[in-house]
């Protein structure tokens, strides 16, 4: 009985190590590219930096940050999301 208990314990420890490894790997994978995006909307401007797994994700995240900070309310936020950024710069 003691031998089976030890085997189960090692299997649980091994699964835990694999799980933590997958978490660390996926965390690093999500931030492969970084972009700075600047938005001008209704006379207000802002530049934000964001990271993502792809260029599109990083650009979209930075634009979302910009629009959130330069708008007041949901209607303006939706209009801001349709505005083209004034500049997009890859940082990493």
C-alpha cells in the first residue's frame, strides 16, 4: 500500500510541474511583440504601448487603451474604435 501511495504522489508532483511549465510558456508566448499606437479623437490625443502574441493583437490592445482614455462614454468609445491611428510603431 505504501508503494502505491508513493507512486501516486510522484505522478501528482510531475503533473504539477508540467502544469506550471505550460503556464510559464504560454505567458511568455503572449507577449512576443510590442507596439506603440497613438490616437487623435475629438481634439484629444494619447499614445499607449501594448504587447501581444501577434502584431494585430498588440496594435488592437494599444488602440483600446488609447480610446478608453480619450473618450467619455460608450458612444464615443465605439466611434473612436473606428478611427485610424495617427501613428503605429513597433517597439519589440
